[in-house]
C-alpha cells in the first residue's frame, strides 16, 4: 500500500512539473490544512481566495493569482519529503521540525502565532468531564510545559497558548482514587511527544501511568480515540478536529489548547518569493 501511494504521489508530481511555466507548490491535502496553506499564500499576496471559502478553502476557491501556480496536494506527513521536487512547499510545523526544518529560520513566509490553529488535547466526548480527563488537562497545562516550550522554542517556532498554567494537578480531582490507573495518549512526534512525556512524569507522581503512543499521521489518533484504543490524543489543531468530527461523525471533544505551531512556506527548487508574488 505504501509503495502504491509513493508511486501515485510521484506520478502526480511528474504531471504537475510538466506544466510549462507553472510555479509548483506542494500543500497538505486534508481539508483544514489545505485551506490553511492557501490562506498563508493569500497573506503574502500570492493569490486571492473566494471570501466564502473560509478555512476549508481548496485550490478551486482561488479566484486570482500573481503567477501561474500548480498546486500539488499530498498527505501532510509527506509534504517535506517532496520538497526537492517542487518550487515551494507549505509544511505543517510538527512535520517540518521532525524533518529538520525550522519555520523561524528556513521559512520564507510564516503564519502569525495569533491564530485559531491551537494544538489541542482531546478525549472522547463521554470522558470530557471525568476526573481522569481533569488530571490529564492539569498535567498537560502545567507550568513545566509552558517553561519547556519557552526554553526549547525561544525562536517562536512553537508558542504556548496555556493561559493559566497549573502546578501539574487539579485540586478537585481525587488522585488517591486514580492511583494505579493506566491511561494512553496518541501523539505525533515533535513537539507533542516531548510535551506528553512531561505530563507523564507529572502524573506518575500520583501513581497514574501514562502511556505515550507515537503515530505519524493525522487520522489514526482520532480513530484510536473514537474506538477506545487510546483514551486521549494530542496532535491536531482546533479547526482540524472540528472538521474531522463533522465529516466522520466522530465524538472527539477538545478539552485543552496547548500550543500553536506556525505553518510556513519553504523553498524547494527555488527560494525566490517573487515567483509567487510578482514583486
């Protein structure tokens, strides 16, 4: 299956690159991240979107461009891998960081950190108000997490949005009753796994064992939570989760915003932004 997908992506890229004179831009192919990428291009003056499209805009909603642009939609996790085959690519920050790219350093254009795309901790709707969920929220929004983000990403490539940091615990929770509990959370690698490990250590002080399950795509974590295979996930931003529920009929509740990862535009075969903006 993976081999077939790789061949399909390569074929799409080959066809796109054959379009003479077009500037090729690889973008994520899922609804909200595709729209997010197009909004970033609009913010730098490369294109104009239909105002009615909103955050789920697709290339069909582009009403004008400064240059002929050939969009190459691929899975978010594979955009960075295709960077060398296109002129430009817009990459979700967790995948960019994991690929060794820093939006604050290598990004040719970067989102404002003041955005609706907060990465969030989620559980199944029926578990939203449980003591275990409250314990997870307190651990994931601890001052230790705020400090880790500030120290590790001082360049602004990841920004905490935790408004009222805790000491790691919730005074309303009966931690004695939770002692010995095992709970799992599905995360994508950078920076989610490191943040989850901080929460794991905090919870361990109260006898709660947090298993951190690493995944590498944007679908499996929600499937896991919906099926009950894991209790929580921490990987996606708010618009993605809301859209996922709407499209799939899932019941995944957002319980805490943790951080923002500004999406960025990177140069592949070119680093000349004027190719896109006409400046």
